[in-house]
C-alpha cells in the first residue's frame, strides 16, 4: 500500500499557517486513525531494512517531516533506535492531543507486540513533553541541516515530505552530508497536486512564477511540480546511489487522456513535452544508500 500524508484542499488555508500548527482533531476516530497511520508507516519502513525492525537497534535514525505527531519515530525508539525528527514547521507538544495519542499508541503496541520496550512512550507521557533523551527535535528545514554533524546518521526516512520542499536538491545534499558511509535513505514521494487528488496533475499547467507564488502562499502544502525522474536526478547529483524506485500510485488513463492535450497546448511551460509514462506515476518510493 502506498503511504502519504493526506493534505486535503480544506487543510490548505493561506494566511492561517502550516498544517502542523493548526488545531488537532482529538476525536476518538481521529486519534485511532493517527495511531493506525503511525504504525502503518513504521511497518512500511521495517520491511525494507535488512533484518526488519531489529536493524534499528543502536542506530541513529532521522525522520524528516514527521507531521503533527512523532508516533512513527517513537515506534523506532521502542526498537532501541536513537531518533531525531526534523521539520521546518515542527509540530509543538499539544497537551490536548499528544498525551491521548501516545497513550493509545502504547495500548495498541503493547497488545500487538508483546515484549516491545515501551519506555520511550511511557517517559514522554509521564513528562508531558518531548525530551532529548528520548527524541531529538529539530526545527530546521531539510535544506539546512547545519546543526547536525557530518556522517552522523545511519538511516533517514521521509513520507510524503520531499514534494513539499522548495529546494529538493539542496535537501538531498544536506542529507548526503550527514549520512554515514553505507547509510541508507527511504523516501516516499507524492507527485500529485495536493489541492485536488482527483485531478493530480493540474499544477503542471501553471508557469514557474505563478506556481512559485502558490507554493509560497500555501507553505509548500500544495506539493511541488517535480516528476520522479527529476527527483532521481537530484538524489544522484547529491551523491547517493539510487538502489531502486518503486512506483506505487498512477494517474488513470481517462484523466491522462483528458489532461495531456491541455498540457501540450501550454507552449511556454516546462512540462508540456513530458512523456505519458513519466506523467502517469504520481507516487513512489526511493531507496538509496551512500557509498
């Protein structure tokens, strides 16, 4: 199953501020959803590690752009990873949301994974805040990780984050700098226009200046225009080896049949000659490593 944060049109509110700083839904249904999502994302990462979740023990793991909660990173911590989260818009501790969420997460994990070390969750719930002995929280964009020492991270994960960056190439350069020799990266990228997932390529009809204005106004939450072949080039230009790219979501043929003639008519725009095969891929996961 493909995984990506769901930024629906109603969540993109120009002038209100980034999603991470908006009020969180604390209904039982929302908490259940967020816990399920955190576990699902973690498990999706685990299957790509050489020995599964046990591979995390004593490794330094960074999650980039964790979203409104750090549930996935805290699951890593329960497997004895040393965890870091980083986000330009790092979500602060919300006493109305996070204790309830992490308590439910603990309950689910204890039932499903007996024997898992719950100390990280127990500690944060008891303290009512994030503390660096459990999780290092960095309020910094991926394009500038100067607060992180070079070659200090074993694994970097992101889930539907790269498409929200202003400068993905610089972000991958920074990630390459801080990744240890033979370190790994796993990045799920959502290439859709986040304003309307049913019409996933409409943002490609915008010229560069118009799109950059939209991107800035919406704090990048509309997603950027880059296609998967461009992201691959950024990763390789930064110095990583792309082990594989796994496409996991595709635009429908009916939508492409209707969209491509409109795109071809936009003579001044950069994507008008892009191939149907490239346009068809609207989500995928990159696996990479540092030589």
